[in-house]
């Protein structure tokens, strides 16, 4: 599947998105997605906070494998 054909949908925790890394043959797109902060809201907007969110996403994906 062409990654450009995947519809990315913001949802809490990325649960409703095909690019969340939980679908066979589609790797996680969260780290490059414009909806990242909508799916994984945090109180601080610093770049450090964004990297913490990306780390948390990786943890969730690894737990689901």
C-alpha cells in the first residue's frame, strides 16, 4: 500500500487512524503527522514535549506487537 494513500485521522491516542502503527503492513506515521499534538495532547508545547509524545507512541506500538 502506498503510504500517501492512507487517510490520517486525528483521534485521542491515534486509535481511529490507519497510520497509528497498529495495522498490518502500515508503519506508524505519527512522528511525521500534522495531527500528532491533537492525538496526543500535552500541556507544554516545547519541542522536548513532542519528543516525549513520540517516545510514548513507540512504547504503545511495541506493547501491541
